[in-house]
C-alpha cells in the first residue's frame, strides 16, 4: 500500500515539475522582452535631440505701415518646423508684452537642451548698431523710444547663450524699410551686422546688413518662399541650405536682394533627417585634428587654435574728422599651430563707406596703449567692390604674439551711429583658409569725444 502511494507521488511530481519550469522560463522570457523594450524606448531621445522654435509674424501695425506677408510667413514656417519635429511657439501680430513672455517661455524650453530656432517676420530696424524687432503696438516718435517700445535682438541672443544648448538658429525676415524714418533724424536702413556672437549659433538675414528686403507679391516674401522650398530637403546641411536660399532669392529679385548669414556652428546639422538621423547630434563634420597637425579642409591650411580679436579703438570718434586712426588688435595664441600671414578688414554694406590712406597704415606688436616692435607690411591693398582692405605681414607673425594694425581714414563718416568692420585672419601658406574673428564696432558722435 505504501509502495503504491509512493509511486503516485512520483507520477504527480513528474507531471508538475516540467510545467513549473516551463512557466518560470516563459516568465523569464517575458521579463527580458519588457526590459529590452524599455531600453529601446529610452534610447529614442538620444537619436533625435529636442527641437524648440519661437516664431513671430507681425503684419497689422497700429502706428506703422501694414505688411502683407509676415503673418503668412510665420504661419507657414511654423507648420514646416512642426513637421520637422520642432516644439513650436507661434505668435501673430504680437505686442511687446506677448513677445517678451514668449521669449521667457522659449528660454525655459531651451534649457532642456537640444536645438533652438528663432524666426521673426515684420518690421525691424537698427539704432546705434543694435537691431530691434517692432511689436504691432509700438509707439516710436523718437529714436530714444525704441529701447522701451521694441525688443532688442540682444535679448534673443542672451536667451540662447544662457540656455547653453547644442545649436541655435536665428532667422530674420525683418529688413523692411524703417517706417518711422520720416520722423527721425537717422537715415540708417535695414538691420545692422551682428556685433554679439554666441558659440554654436547661425544668424540668417533676408538681405545684407544696411539693405532693405522686399515684401513680395505672393503669399510669402521672396526670402521665406525660398526658405520653405529648401528646409525640407532630406539630409541637406544647414549652411548649404542657406546658400541655395540665397541663390533663389537673387534670381527671384533680379539681384536686388542678397540674403546674408553669420555662423559660429562647429558641426553639421540638417533640418530634415529622414535619411540621416544621426546628423542631428551636431557631431563635427570632419575628423578632429591631432594637437600637432593643423586642420585640413579640402587641402587648405588652417589654424589649430584660431586667433581672436581682442580690442578695437579709434583716435577720434567725432563725425567728419580728418585723419583719424582705427586700431585693430589681434591675439595669436601659443598653440595656433601656424604663423599669421595676412589680415583682412571688411566693412559690410551700409549707409556710408569709409576710405583709408593705405600708405599711412602701421602695424606693431602689442596694443595701442602699449606699443611694441614695429612690424613690416607688404601687399597692402583695397578692393572697393567688396569693401575689403588686406594686409600681409613680412615676415609672418609667430604664435604667442599680440599685434595691432592702424588704419588712417581719409575722413570719418558724415553721419553719427555705429559702424562695424569684419576681421579675418589667414595662416601662412598658399592654400590657407581664413578664420573670421568677429566684428569691430566704432561709435561715431557729433560732439568731440576722443578714446584714450
């Protein structure tokens, strides 16, 4: 009898144990599948960075000329960016308070990281070298009112700098003619070239600094029409995209409008990543050079550590003054990797072109206030078509040096305001690649004011 019970228990165990193991094994497979799914879901944000955009279009001004396109432009750009994965804040016909509140919200979202984009279409103007975006309720009877009635572009740049995110884009289709110029003494047209720079930022203007953009006859402006046509191109690098936009606008306007960009991007970026999703990580587009090898881009020689523009001063800043000297000081670091052979100084198109007496140009080590050894210059030339002056050092300047170039103007400008000069440095070599150092800014006034 005991033997029979023992056999029965063994039979039950033989049936139950495989079933228990099978259920446990299935549970293990289920848990593993859940874990794998969770890991896959958590990796998705790393493949595509967060994208945030603030889009403003102002058309219906209360105290200025109405513009036909900006609200349409902003609406269409917002729709395109949403399709490209951007989290969009869209404002139409906004007053100053709405613009400032939206900028604060934009700042909070940018701090999450990723990519930021600011687009503005509407009236924009410059005062003393600073660009301002005009709300629909702005009351601008005098130039002094602009600081209180409009949004300074510097605020947008500060927000992007504060966020310290991966990359930022500012697109301004705002270079229409100043609607308040009839009431003001200033004759400054369009927008000014940027004098403030933020690393990893591209600023795009619908036309060149100091020039006026066209509003267009269709639904969108010529600039935004070209932008909408190119922004969705799969895997198209952003800088190449803006070149294509420029070519289209030049053709559409028969050469009357030339879009312009200023970029400090350090990697590749494409708005439409359908075929190349990893480009959104903004990795460098070329392999990084070793510490002892200068970068090589298509066979061109470049600095390892670029020079920097450290100071610009002027001997006399009063308008119409004869023979004032404009000083530009450049620092070439110890680890530049190359000697400095040439510097070019370019004046972007503006209300007035300043000419120089090149025969009286000087160059020396140190700064204006602490002059050192005199440096020899050769091949000093001026191209009035591009408004560029070039200086070649003979011999080239060694790394670890600070050098100053002095340009003597024939005459200071006739009108007061801020004038900017772009400075570019070239290393020694027949195939050298220029490094843009930034803009030097000179403020001319109608009363005597000497910078010491």
